[in-house]
C-alpha cells in the first residue's frame, strides 16, 4: 500500500489522510477557534480530555508545541526540570526547551523506559533540601521512543508522581501504549498533571496534537499558544481529521504493532542483541518474565543498533524501503496506517538481503 511504490518506514507521521477522513474534514463545521468558536475543534478537545480523564484540553499544531507549552506552564525561573536524557522534549525539539523559560533541564538516565526513579528522587530531594535548584517539573514519555517504542506501565508513572512534583507526560504515542498494554489512555495518564498526544502519528490524522490538564493550566496554555503563534482560526478542517482518527483508528493500532513485531523478529535474527528495549519488553525470550513483572511491550517502532546505518538505509532505499536514523548508529523502522502486510514482506526481504 506504499505510495508510488515506496514503503515509508521512517516514521508514523508520514501517513496521508484516508478518503473517509478527507470527507469528514471537508464536511466539518468550522468557526474562529481564536474566539473558541470552532465547534469541531471544541469537540476534539472535549473528546481528548474525556479519553485521558483530564478536565480540559487544547488543540495545537504539533507535539513539539504541546511539550514546549507544558514546560512554560510548569517550569519556574531558577528551577530544575527533570527529564529522561533521550526524551523528545530535550533531544529532538531543536533546543526549544532552552527558549521556553529560565529553568534548566536536568537529564537523567532513561535506559529503563521511563526515567530512572532513583536518579529523579535524588534531584528532587536535593532541591527540597536547598542543595540543588528546586524541581518544578518531571517530564516522562510513553511510549518511550528511545527505548524502541516501549509501552510503559502506569505504576512507573505513579512512582514518579509520588515524588510530589508536577509531571508532564509526553504521550505522543499514548494510544499505541494503551492498545499494546490493554490499558485505557486514562489509566496511563492518571498520575500526570498534564499530558499530550499527537493525532498526527499512528492515529493517521494529517495535523495536530492535544494538551490536557486541569482547567486553570489549560486556560494559561491558551495564552502561551497565542504567544507562540499557534492559535489557529477555522482549524476544524484539520481537527476533524483528529476526531475521525479517534473514532476509527485506535483499535487498528494493534495491526501496526503486529507488523512491527514481524520486523522485530527479522531484526533479532539478523542482528542478535541489537534491538533497543529488548531487555525491557514482553517479547521473545523475555516474554514470560516481563509479562509477570510489568507487561511492558513493544508497539509500532523497531529501533536497533547498526554499525553502518547509512549503508543499510541506502540498501533498503534501492528496494523502495525508506528507513530512518534515530541517532548515529541507531536505525528505526516504524509501522503505520499506510503500511500493509505486503509492504512488510518487501521490507523483510530487503533487510534479509543486506550483507553488512
Ligand atoms: C515522543 C515524541 N514527542 C513529541 C513529538 C513531537 O511531535 P511533532 O512532530 O508533532 O512536533 C514526537 C515526534 O515525533 C515524538 O516522537
């Protein structure tokens, strides 16, 4: 089902709206959202707030804007914002955190999928004791991209929140986490003060993310959105794609996970031990042990170490398969709405024919 013969596994952001989604978008009632008068945007915001179990939500153009607004809401001057060192908010947002406030980012190890709880507790205690700057916010990510799209259990987030500091959950792919784990997104977001999710990724809408939280914070978030130039007008046209995705594309995420599992098996055969997150996931040899411990599982991302990523990408490209690099030496393959079983078979054959 790839476009123009190309199977694009670089990211789940590459999907095109389906015909039915386009029709929903074309038919959407709209108004001026800057005045709060776009009925479709309002419906999308209410729907997301309800799904994640928070009082209010706001629609923004991108996940990056949602994360950066969360930093502006919570991060006080002279404080520490604690974050996993490979999380999107600190590693992949072009240094925006440094522009979002007079706080500093304190990055801790996130090899275990969320954040190292002992490391976070140390920073919080040092702040409370007046040794280090006070901690104004802890950021976590689920699914955790740098662990290969690992879906992390709600208890981990609860332990972080128990430290008594506001928590922002980057749930760009929280719906993938919920489907993979069999939890609701509300369960996975319960301990977070604010949570954001993207409808533009695995859910397949063309544009947009949502930031949810308490009424007062979302009201302030609207001011930040305006300052950042993110207040839109007849945004119902694009928000309708998000609503359609929430109605029709959540359960089908399981298909993406299943296809990623197939790619993961092939990667494990070709490059044993190279897959990120494999020690954590309810997968392969770890299935029984981790199922009992956490039920952590992979979702729609296969990330693995490879000594010559560019050569592998070039080889795949010659077979019409596009893959991406997450970092130097880390290849990633992401399944999504526009990838079907035949595409996976092509990708598997192309991977297997790489001699390196
Ligand atoms: C975990 C995570 N958070 C945030 C974002 C940012 O989303 P956007 O690309 O819409 O700015 C991404 C995008 O890939 C992501 O993977």
